[in-house]
């Protein structure tokens, strides 16, 4: 199962919304971005050297940062994704949505 490291109301919300809407089977792991700790007290830095969310741990164990990159991978890997030209269109729409979130969701 994939895992998404997130913080409430941080920009990881963009990826969370995309994963929720896609019906992805994901474990959501909350991070305190101030203390750089997970809720179980473990250190977040080995997962994210910058101490930033979002980070997606793929089923293969890869750690991916950056909303845009996570969105692109997610679009290709979830069941039910579009094929061929339609997939490229969906990928472009995802990037546009992410760009909108960054423009309107950050100070
Ligand atoms: N360019 C990154 C930005 C990641 C980012 O700035 N995350 C913020 C939350 S919106 C964070 O974790 N801040 C905590 C910190 O920098 O200490 C992305 O789009 O994923």
C-alpha cells in the first residue's frame, strides 16, 4: 500500500484531495512539520531530508516529494487511469489543478 506523509492544511492537501478523489488505497501518516516528528514520535528527516510534506512512499518503497511529481506518478499508477492521448490530457489537467492549488493555496 502507498503511504502519504502529510500535515493538515499544508500544501500536501492538494495531493490528499487528488488521492481521495481517485479512491486510492493509501495510508495517511500525519507529520508535525514544526517538530519534524510523526505521531508515533519517530523522526521525519530520514523520510524527508528537507522536513517537508508531502512525501509519498510508493508500494515499491520509493520516497517521492513534490506535489507535482507525486501527482504525475499517481496518475500513471492508479487503477482505472485513462490510456494514450486521454492519459496525457488527464495528466495535463492534474498539473493545471496542482498549479492552481499552489497559486491560491500558498501565501
Ligand atoms: N515544493 C513543495 C513544497 C513543499 C512544502 O513547502 N511543504 C511545506 C508545507 S506547505 C512544509 O512541509 N513546510 C515545513 C517546513 O518547511 O519546515 C511541493 O510542492 O511539494
